[in-house]
C-alpha cells in the first residue's frame, strides 16, 4: 500500500489554488504539457511514506495515530514556483506565506514516529508546498518560459485553519491517483 501524510485544504484555499493553476495553464500552453493535479486531490504533503506491505500498515497507522503535541494553526498561500529552481522544471507549486514552520514541526514528528519502525526520512530537506502540476519531460529550454509565466501568476490570499493531519493511501491508475483517507491525526487543540 502506498501511503503519505498530508493536511487538507478548505474550499476557499482550494479554489484560490485552482484559479492560479488555471491561469498558469493558459500561460504555459505553448511551453509544455504538465500533468495537472485535480483540485479534489490538492493537499499539502507533510510526510511521504511510500510503499508499505499490507501486513505492516496497522503498525504504521498505530505509530502515527497519537495526537500531535501542537495547537491548531493557519496556513496562507504565497506565490508560485517550480522545482528544481534552475533548469528543466519537474513540478509547479504554490508556496506558503504562513504555516510553513508548523508543517515542518509536523514533518519532524512524523519522521520521528516512523524512524522507530525502520522507515527512513527523505534525504532532501522538507519544503512545504502545494503541488499544482508535475512535468515528466520538459522540452529543452522550457525552464525560462515556465519561470517567466510563473512570475505573472497572482495567488489570491487565503487563510486555512489546520486542526489535524490525514494519513492517505494513494491508489495509482491510468486515470490518475485516488486518495483514500485511512486515519486522522488530531492536533492537541482538538481535545
């Protein structure tokens, strides 16, 4: 089973991200053909876990289930960007102006809980972002056009209250990913 932990967005924040994605899609039409994330699947990944054998899933869920020792917090969307920052882009995203430190604290705690089960954290540092699109094969020289398009995108400021995290199963298919909620992990303020 393919698992990850994320925080979900409220409808207002999701709509703001969807609007920015539509504008970006229009600006990028001649440059490349990314695979856009469905608005229903938009979330902020806190910890990608990856494939877990079915018999180990209950153990992983038990390790993740206890409430997080932190209060509820707000996130706010910022500007668009691309990974990597130079060269051919692989992902298009929206950053955060608020809430990144709290998401990093959640990430750290989930890493700690999973490490005792032998599930190693990713080597690259955690950067909280909302993925809008993934790019499999960016044409040579497209990086500049993509970054110029991104510079013109305005993301409507929103605030979204985060009161829990969700462990999802990601089911892959030719039509795209489907996310199934397996567990909600409350923040301390939900008691």
